[in-house]
C-alpha cells in the first residue's frame, strides 16, 4: 500500500508532534514531575500515536478503494489486520 506524498507528509507531521510530546514526558520524569501529570501526558502521546496509525491505515484504504479499483479478499484481510493491530 503506497500513500501519496500529501498524505505521507501529514502522517509524518503527526508522528513528529507525538515524538515531541514524548520528549516532554521524558523531561517531566527527569525533573521529578508529579506522577499524575506524567501519566496524563503519556496518555496523550499514546492517543496521538493511535490516531496517527488510524490515519495511516484509512489513507491506505482510500488508495485501495479508488474509483474503478476493486480490492481483492487478500487486500481486505490485510487492511482488517492493520486496523485490528491498532485496537
């Protein structure tokens, strides 16, 4: 499954933002921040990465379901497996 450059740029940007937030979580730990604050930030990073994964898979699905293109059963099973890996 290949994504167009615009989709890949958007996904890469989401991933970079999550990376930056994860760096903040590590800094908070190093600085002895309150456990609850660290957990909340970590939860936000996890959610951001999960959403990034969903965008990646759905954009890939769009490529498979372009007008005039009918994905075969193997492609559909593969996409389903990708979605389930994010659950």
